C-alpha cells in the first residue's frame, strides 16, 4: 500500500490528534472501574471524529471510508482508551453508516444530525443469545400491524446499549425467507417495550458498555424501517465491511504505538550491561511486531480501496480482519514479555492491551468464522 494523503486529510488527522490527551486521561482507572465516561465521550464528539464520513447537510464533514480510516488509525495510536474508541466506531458505523446509506430521506434528516453530534449514542442490536456467529438465524420477530411493526425478541452483546439513545435492531419480517427475511429498524430508547438490561462485565474494552436488549410488544412506526423490507442482510453486510475496516484501523494504530513504545524501551532498558534490544530474543519479537503492523496496514487499506470502488472484496475483508486481529493479539502479548514484570502491572496499560486485543479475535466474526468464510470463498 502506498496511499498518497492530501493536505486536507493530513490536516484533519492533525486536528483530531489534538484531542488524544483528553481522550486518554485516566484510562487505566476507567478500565479498572469499568466506567463509561460522559466527559470522554463529549471529548470524542468535540474532536469531530464522529462527523467524518457523513454529509455536511447533517453536520458531517463529508469524507470517504479511506479518510475515516486514516484518522481512526492515528486515533488508535494516540488514544489509550480502547473502549471509548470502540464505542465511537460502533456509533458511527452501526447507526450512522446504516442510516446514511439505507435510511429514507425523512429518517436521515431526523436522526443524522444527532448521530453527527453524538448527542444520541447509537447501538447495534443483531446478535441473539442462541445465535452467536450465526447472526441471520434470529428469533426476534417484527409483525406488520397497520402503521407499525411490533417487535418481540431478545438481543445479546449490544455495544453501547446501556447508554444508547438509538438502536438499529434487526428482526425477522418473513419466517420463510431465511437471511432475506430480515429487516432493520431504528428504535428509540424511550419506545414502549424497549427494555435495556443491566451492564454486562467484560474482559476487555471495559469502558465500552455492553448489555442485553429485550423487546416486548415494541411498536415501531413503519417509517423507522431502515432500507427495504427483507434487506437487512444487505444492510448488515455493508455495515460489517465498514465495522471491520474502521475498528481494525484503530487496532493498527494501537499496534504502531505499542511498537514505538517497545523500541524505545529496548533501546534504553539495560540488563547484563547492555540494552535489551541487543538480545536476539527481544529483537526478534520487535521485528515480528513491525512486520505485523505493516502487513496489517497494507491488508486493511487495500481491502478498503476495493470496498470504495464497489469491487467484490469479501475475501479481502475477511483476510484483513483475520490478519489484523491476530497480529494485534501477538503484538500485545509480545509487549508484555518485552517489558517483563513492568508489563504485567496494570499501571502501564500493556496488560489492558492484551485483554482488548482478545476481543478483536471474537467480535465482527471470530477468527474461526473468518477462516471458514475464506475457505468457502476458495470453494473448498
């Protein structure tokens, strides 16, 4: 990959960089206490990053996917609160991209300004307790009832759920149509029948709140259908491409920061009379980290170019997700080893990196699912 970034793109990245310290402040304590900080979210909103890929008529900045990734990568490098970054990407992609790409003009004009401002936090409700990676095999139903659909069901692992004002909920509108019988709905938190569950404790990304969502006779106006009836799979497929590319652009930034940190430590930490970087076992770990970050960056941006050109990128996105998530985890584990006993302490945030990297091998399709998808695309 040899992207040529414009002065406007570099300036946008630099503007957001000015918010790195505000977004990072207190991240270790917030992670320990599993706190979603409104102040940190407000800083995210003020940085303008939530506005990047959306049209100016809603308050957006009107940039494309590659520019969004370019800024998010640097945000991953400079912001140490991985949870708030995960919440931000979820908000932008699962709600904003879904609405801006598939929503009716009325739906977009009503809700997109709130998405761009970050005043209504967006959440993604598709996975179900029994569904897991088989997302389209859902039991949540949406029954046509005059001027509305009545939704009943239960969703699991709803990122941003405890603090969300808007949910994009996927439900079955045709019991016999398989993946093509699923429809997406925009549901406001205050809608009768929306029951937001208690926060679920997680291993990593602890500043990004997660919960279950229950829908009981939840009446949603027909104008809140996102896209066409039965088009939920197409919407989900589009959103997932953006989710993988944007979330793992952040991961590449994290890997770059970790690499720089380990290089500096290996140059300055002296053991047995010499810098530890002179020991082959340490040097090899850092070389592997460098290879990992460069390979990951190339796969992500090459896949993003294909997606932007509307070229079939199914296998490329799957490989990119697999490569980056596994390289991120390997990098995080190596960093702890390079820092030794210090790396095991919570105060440096390196053990937190490990816990967050594990999540990347699970969300947006597990490593196992990505390998199955790639094999299927190879017609194996």
